[in-house]
C-alpha cells in the first residue's frame, strides 16, 4: 500500500500472459519491453527441445557460442539486456516487477550480483518456470537476495 511500483514484461506470449495475470491481481499494467525477450535461438524457434538437442550446430562452451548460426549468444543477450538493467536500477519506484524468461533472468541475476557475463558457466542461479525472486537494494547500496524462484505462492508447492 502506498508504494510506487512498476512492472516490465517481455513482449513474447508466455511472459505477456503471466504479466496479464499479475496485472489483474495488483492493478498495474505491464510495460512490454523487447529487451526482456528470451535469447533468440534462431532456426530453433518454435521447435521442440528434442529437435534442438538433435540439431545443435555448435555446442555452447562459452558465452560467445551460438547453438545455431542464426541465433544469439549469451553475450549478445547480455549486451541487449544491460542498458535496460541499468535503466531499471536507476528508476525511482520502490518495487519493480520483471516478467521474463529463464535464460535471460539467469543473466539478470548475474548483473544484479555484479558478476561478469563469463560467470554464467560458474554460477548457476535459476529455478522453475513461474518462480518469484525477491531482490532488494538496501539504502547502503548492498544487493540482497531474499528468495530465488520461490513457488510457495502456488497451493501445494514448496
């Protein structure tokens, strides 16, 4: 109550649908942002995970590798996300809701913790789809993580 808050969401269907549900519950409209789109996997788009596994062109060993020649590397995704991340971190709202996709949120988590993109393969911070993470920047500027991918809001999940 009384707090200023804003919600940003990927404009892709799954995230936008989730944002619509949150909007109904909290009474705030999502601002759709292309920067929050999942990593572009090129020709894999719309295909099954099995198809992906059977058709990988190049294994990903670094953040600069792309699974498919027409896809986006994690570094490219990081570079796409970084200006938006900085914009969000500089905004005045007390509560900021981000609705996005797993791989991109893993990169967000690295940024939030002040880690470089190369840490992606050293630090694994992700969780189940639909999980809610609670992160706080204190008055002292310290970045705190209270919850990662919490599912307790769903009845019967812990």
